[in-house]
């Protein structure tokens, strides 16, 4: 085998290895269960900008559909910010909205589709309250004990992205 053939073979194998390593989660996302998550705690965006940011990063704003998933995200936020009562309040956009029909909360991330938020929810007491018909987007409000709240979509806040674990067994190439 010539040096050129060996070099090309090595390049193909290293590219294949990189593809296998990156096949699961988008870059900088963290795998948990069947999904990949990324908490953006240093970037602030409106709800609409956050959706775009997550799409470009390889996911969408996070949906939370079980207590286990909520506890995982809550533990990650506590690692990031510590005790709820300490420091500046940090709130995070999730994928929910009632922008299509007032009072009908939906996950908006299904490739242009939306679906009602049913089953698991974790609204703060008295929420959603729509505060004068101005609150149409779902956030995790850290100052409410990491509970859900409806809020004004144009407010610049942190956000959480989620994507499916795209890892498939077999060779990619």
C-alpha cells in the first residue's frame, strides 16, 4: 500500500469515526435518555428568536412531557444557577404557546405542527394567567421555584433547546 493510499484510507476512517461520534446529539447538546438538551444561559432571545436559534443549532425549544424530564432539566438549571433564592432570577423559554388560540396551550415544535399540552404539566399556582391578554409563551420561571409560567413572547430571556437522539446503529458514510 502506497503512502498516498494509506493516507486516504486513514482520512476516510477518521471522517467515519467523527460521523459516528456526532451522530447522536447536535454539537454541544447533552444526551439524557432519548433526547438531547442544551441550556442557553448566556444567550437571551425572544421566544420566536429562541425557536430560530434552537432550529439552527439542530433542535427546537424544549418540550417537557414527564416528571422525570422536568426533574432532569431542573437539576441542570440548579447546577447552572444554584439555589432558587440566590442571585438574579433566571427564566427560560420552553416550546409551549397559546398564540394560536387563547387559553389553549400547545407544544409548537412538531415540524410546523402543534399539539395540545396534555398529561404532564407543572404550572405555578395561579398560572397561566395571561396578565391582561399579553402572555402567550411558556417559560420556566426560576423565581417561582422552577415552575411553569406564561409570559410575554417578546421578552429577552434564556432558553432550553431539545432534539431527538439521532444516533442509529450501523455505519454512517
